[in-house]
C-alpha cells in the first residue's frame, strides 16, 4: 500500500538544482519534519546520480552520503511507500526513468485511489439516503 503525500508549496523564487530538488522532495512528502539534516534529500540525490546506471545497492548510495546502512534503508523504505522508488532484491531504483514520468505515474495512482473512494462514497450515499447534487 502506498502512502502518497502531496504538499502544495510555493515554488522557489529562483531555480537552482538544489532548491528545486528540495522543493520536489518536500512536495512529495519525502522530507519529514524530524529530518533536520535533510537526510532523505541527500539519499534521493545519491539515488538520482547512481540510478542513471540502473538499479543501485545501498553501498553505491553510501558512497555519496556519510550515513549508516540502517538510515539509508529507512529512508529508501519511506520513499518506496511513497511510490517513488522500487526494490528488487538488494537493489533500489527510481520508479521511472525520469522525474516527470514518476509524477505522471503518481498522478495515475492518486486517480485510481480516488476512483475507489468515490465508488464507496456513492454506495454510502445510497445506503444512507444522502442527497447528491449533480
């Protein structure tokens, strides 16, 4: 089950790689409130760099960040729950070959979830005899 978080945030006034990447991660809920040192952002950046070659190992990510294996796995698992990364065996990869394609796929995920919620809402409205405006 994915836990998709979308945060409506003001875009950075000036476009920089670091600023835009941070905004992207914050918008997808990848940066937690307790992540003061932006560990998730560092891991995501390393994953972006390394994944150009294909699926990566924890060791490849740790070459870019000075973090424990446990910390890296924790953040990658959160990214997997958010629908951003995939895990196959001991290798990790971005869900899509580009960030734009990833956003498109997350949008489709959201649409599928909302369709399911809407179907149940319609059933509940009928069962509870709630008025539905059209």
